[in-house]
């Protein structure tokens, strides 16, 4: 069962003046953006039955590869990034422990406000 991170986002039209040239070039009056979901910090004791896998960061590692390996879907890379509070892979030093929270549905529910 795939859970889209966009499922509760609102669509917001944008016709801001700074985009006027791009909008004109595209022949549209506005573009549409997704709103952002807010995520809360997770207290591990609030999540019963949470399981963790540990990966030691290597040169070729990427969040999307871990998401594919553990969740079966590379688009859930952002769950691992948020959970580890490391949004950019370039922020992760070699040898750093990356926690992979599971099951996916449980961790996503716990992160949403």
C-alpha cells in the first residue's frame, strides 16, 4: 500500500509578479504549487513496535537507495532524511549511523501533525 506524501497537501495557485515573464512565456496565468505538510519531532517512546535498521554511511550511499531497499519504493527517501534530521546527504560524514525506521506506515503517521 503506497502512501503519497502529497495526499493531504493543498494546491496553491501562484501568479506572483516576479514570475510574470515565465508565466507569459508558458502562456499561462498562474502555476500551481503544493502546500507543505508540517512534521513534528518524533519521541520514540510514543511509537510502540517501532523497529530500526542501522546503516553506516559509505561513499556510494543515498537515501533513495535505502528507501528502495527497506520500503520497496525509492520515493520515500524523505522519511529517512527527516527521521535522521539530515535533510542533505552532503551533511552526512562517512561512518555516520543512519537509522531506518520501520514500518513505514507507522513512522509516517507519527511524523504528521
